[in-house]
């Protein structure tokens, strides 16, 4: 493949989303009335303090728990879904019927996905600046080729996932015409949701050209160390310095800027999508204040 550019990014979109808010006790009855006849499947319901289930053909999970919210000093209503699985009509229904019932509402989890038409397993994903993210889990096929990589911990405010999207779809029985399809995904929680436009400020994507090295033994060892970074700790101090010096001196392909440019082009559209989720809520609050 030649030099990569923004055209190699097939799509940038929000994936899974969690919305948290407070459902006023006076509006619980109104919400329960709303559930009737709107493709709802209730999982559990106890009087006016607790109700959970799924909306819109099981595409949206919701939970209202007044007692738990009071115990943990948090908001009492949660809604989880993937906006890509919803039609425009379903999204509009949530925005005009459910969101306006909530106060202190906001997005507490947001997954930002980048779909590309090249093999991301060939690259290194390196934390930069003050980032403390580490590669925690990886899955490989029988030939040791990377299929999935997780960077960071699931409980943290930010986690990065990298996986072969084409293979994932094929395992689900979905056929794709794309010869190569990989996904880079950022799972953002709490305060980091507002930082989705700066996700590459703490992550660099590079590929060292190990073919520059003359000795096959050096190339083999560095390939192994790049695949298994935990093995650096098993090297002597002298060998660590030797191979780190080699990595610093060989040429590298840095494609971080490709992703940055792609996100910059899409950012205004993504911001508008987030604003649209709450625009009707503001109108309701304004009308209530009059």
C-alpha cells in the first residue's frame, strides 16, 4: 500500500452511548405510560421506585432505580444504546419523548469509532505525554497475527480497542465486500466524553521499518519485542539499551496525523449529533419556566 491519507478512513462515528439523568418522581407515571405500545419489553418493575427493560425492539436498554441512586448519590435513570442501530425516527422519538423527562442529563459513556481499509495490526499504538495507558489484553490467530488489542483498563475513563472488523462481521455471518476492514475505537467515560476531539493528543500510531536492519537476528528480536512488550523486562540492561537505540534510529511511518485530520473534518458533524440529543429538552425547560 502507498502513503496513507484521510481517504483510507472509511467512516468516523459514535458507537455505543450511555445517557444518565434524573427522572423526577412526578414524571415516573408519565414515563410508564410512554412505555405502553412503544415496542417495550419490561425486565423488572417494582412500584414507582424501580423499572428496567428495553425499548424500540430491544435496541435501547433503560433502568430507573430511585433507591440505588439515593444510596450512591447518583442520578436515577440510565439509558444505553448504539445510535447506529437506530433509525432516524427512533432517534427522534427518544429525543422528543424520553430525554425531555430527565433533568441533570448528560452523556457518561461515548464510543468513538474509526473504520479503515488497511491492516492496523502492523502498527504500534504508543501512549504519549502524561498518558499511562498500557496494552492489557491481546488476541491472536493460530499464525500469531493480531486480531484484537485493548489498551487501558475497562474501569478507566478511557480505553482503546483495536480489532479486525471484517473478521468480526464474518464470524457473525455478515459478508463484507471490503478486502480489509479494521476498527480503532475509543471508549470514553465521564469527563473524557468531552475530550473526544483530542483523543490523539495522548496516542501515537507508528510502524518502524525493521527491514533497514542488516542482521536478521536483530530484526527477529525486535519483531518479537514489539509483539510482546512485556518481554523487555527479561533483557539485560545492555541489550535493552542496544535494541531501544535501534528503534530510535530506524525510520518510522507515523499515521497519527491521518487520523487527526479525519477527525477534524468530521468534528463539527459529531458535535451537532451530540447537541441534537438534548435540543428538545432545553425547549421543555424553557416552556416550564414561563
